[in-house]
């Protein structure tokens, strides 16, 4: 009896290791490689990862206001939430590739070797996000006179912005 339980335990452990190896992926994000386990659903070409792996690999977390890291937060479109977040068997999964598309982040994958590379986002490339310094721009006032943000360097400025999305 003990021998049969021991053999069953070995077979179960072997099956788990095979499943883990088949679903093991490496994410390269911000130049750091992290091994994660992706969702076992092979029908999707997207990379679905647990929220725990999301935080480990990218430092992003899902919050009520969106997907956030430090002071940076990206709201998820409410009408498309199921494209980003899914709950299965008590685990919350996140679609990292759909999120990359949303924030216009480049990515590439090597399906055969299970490697996913995520590049920089467009706003990171110009350095403004990292420096917390707004890029210079010019706009006319109500009388048509042009004003540039750089005209106000060293002074407190309140910028009010709006986006339709």
C-alpha cells in the first residue's frame, strides 16, 4: 500500500513538473529576466500571467484606478476589462500582451523557447516620465498670443489636462 502511494506521489509530482515546464515562460521586462508560469490555456497567443507574477516581473499591480507601478497608473477600459483580467480556479490572471498593446509598448516573443521581451514605452524613450519634467509645448491664449511651458520654468504651474479615453 505504501509502495503504491509512493509511486502515485512520484507520478503526480512528475505530471506537475511536466505541466510547469510546458507553461514556464521567461519575461524580460525593464531588462530583467523573470521566470513565470503562464496560463495553461494554449488557445491564446497572448501571455496570461498571475497577478503575483505580474508584480514580480514588472512591478505593476492591479488597483481600482488601473494597472499601477509607483506613481504611474494606466486605467483599463471598463468595456474591455475581460481582455485584461480573468479569474479561473481561484487565480486572477492578467493579459500582459494586451496591456502592452494598450500602452503602446513593443514586445516580441519566441514561442518555441517560451521567451517574451517587452521594450520601452514611447513616453519612456524621451526621458520625460523618468525625470517627472513635462516636455515643452506652446499654445495660444484667448487673444492668440503664444505661450510656452518653458516661459514658466522656476514658477509654479498648474496644468489641467483631459483625455477622452
